[in-house]
């Protein structure tokens, strides 16, 4: 072996800090990373909730547990939608306002207006089948629920001038939709559990055999907590997007808002009507793709709105 070839230096033995870098794992700089916060929260929240219930014996009722799980999944979608929409003006206070207003005030308004004509007639037509069902879901459920979800965005953000762009309005609209889904999910979870306990199927897909009740209950609960919150957020986000466009428009503000109201109301109504068929899947897929297209074309739409 020539002298020019150097012998490899012996490797230093691994220390405990190399094997288990605990100091870096507990470093505050690591917790400042958004991904670390995301993973810790969504991985540990259900475990922490179960632990607290076990040691305190408080908070284990069906309503409370459903509420916590609804908040959990809503937070998951909230993070994803924030990264997707990229609102120009983000505020925790505005986010909490939209979510809590819809969950605590919007839902009672919705339930009250369901008993008032013409909505009472439209809701009654849902059980009639055929075209009356579609009309009831579009002009009753769709129109009313999308109005309720857009209410905090308009009252607290658009009307006051705090938000004047479609992206931020779309984000807060989506957050309001998540608030609606949280409250609705709690109520439906109680109905599902009561139906399960009585041996009947108050489920999403209609009547099933008694032997399939547990599987159906698990599936419908998953849809209610994971899928439907996103659906509500997408439709409310579309309305919010048009509210933002109306804020930027020099004219035709009302027309833009009505268009923004009509689109999600129709999509919502068609989905509810055909939820048990492949048409429902298509309507929801189209809703998501349409929302993504609005976000992609936001600058062009804003310019056209301003010019008009």
C-alpha cells in the first residue's frame, strides 16, 4: 500500500445523545415548526381526551364526546383549508367568531326558519319524493343552510369592511361551514346512537339488516365526522368567495352575492337528493373541483368584478 493512501480513521463510538437525541427532541425550536405542532395535536388529541375522561370521569357523555370529536376533525380540515386557500388576512378572532356564531347562533336560526313558510312547505315536500324532494332540498335545505353559514362572514367581515378579497372571505366561509358541521354532527350522532340502541337504522344510507347495524353505524359516523364537514366547508367557502368578490365590486354587489348563494344551494340540494347514488358522488366531486377552480382563477375573477 502506498504512502499516499491514508488509513481510515477509526470511528468514534456512538454516544447516548447520538442514539437518542433527546436534547434536540425537546428543543423549543422543534416545536416552533408547524408540521411538528400539526402531528402532535392530531396524534395526541384523542388519546389526551380519553385520558382526561378516565381520570376525571367528566365529559364522557355522547354529546360531549361527539362535540370534541367534531372539533377535532374540524381542526384537521381547518389546517388543510388554510394551506389550500391561503387567506390574505388571517385572524384567530375572526375564525373563532365565524365558527362559534354558526354553531351556537346559526343552527338555532336554521331550525327556527324551517318552521316558517315558505321553508316549512319546502321541508315538508322532501318526503314526498320525486321532483318535490329535489325542490325541497335545493330551495329549502340548500338555500337556508347556505344563508346561515354565510351570515357571520357578511355581518362581521364583509359589511364592516374587515375583509374585501375573495380568498379571505372564502376561508372564513369555510370555517363557518365547519362550525355548522360540528353542531350538526353532534345532533346526528345522538340520533344514530339512539337508533342503534333501539335496533333500528336512523342511518345515512337508509334501511339495512339488523345484523349490519354496527358496521353501518361505524360507517355513517365516519362520514358524518370526516366527509360532511368538508362538504359544508366547500359550499360555504364558495359563497364566501363570492361575498369577497362583491366587496371588491363597484356595482352589482347584490347580483354577485345572489349568484354566490345560488351555486352552493343548488349543489347542496342536488347532493342531498342523490346522496345514496353515484350522482351524489359526482356532485360532491364537482363541488370540490369547482371550489379549487375558483381559488385558481381568483385574480382574474377579482379583476373582472372590479372592472364592472
